[in-house]
């Protein structure tokens, strides 16, 4: 009688464990644990290797933006060159009268030496 009661109890435990809802709950728990373990491992790797991961992330962003960069980079380079040329012309135009006076003085000094 006791053995039968024990067998029925074990059978009930096995039935409960094999119910679809119990299997789903167990699967969710195991997946949750796996995800938590993976997240913890990634977090530790990030803490230990910040610079390489940051470089890889920046390279990934640049790779994602490679087509827009190819499209807009020539125009941006042209704008920067135009801006640099304009600034250089501004400095040249400001320096031109001073250079002419200095050149004139040098030429006059050369004539005085002769």
C-alpha cells in the first residue's frame, strides 16, 4: 500500500512536470538564465576591453554609413577646399600691399648699396 502511494505520488509529479505549461515555464526559465549569463559575460568583456570595442563600434557605424559618405564626401571636400582657398586669398590680399612696400624698400636698399 505504501509502495503504491509512493508510485502514485511520483507519477503525479512526473505528469505535472510533463504538462505543456510546465515545459514552457521551464524553457522560459532556462532561456532567461542563458540570456542573463550571456549579458553578464558581454558586460564583463566590455568593462575589460573598452577601447577595442569602441573602435569596433565606430568602424561598424562608418561601415553602415559608407554609401552616404561616398555620396557626400566629394561635395564636402570641395566645400572645404573652396573655404581654404577663400581664406588663403583673404590673407594674400591683406598681405599684398605690405609685400609691395617691403619689396620696394629692399630694392631701394639694393640700389643704395651699389
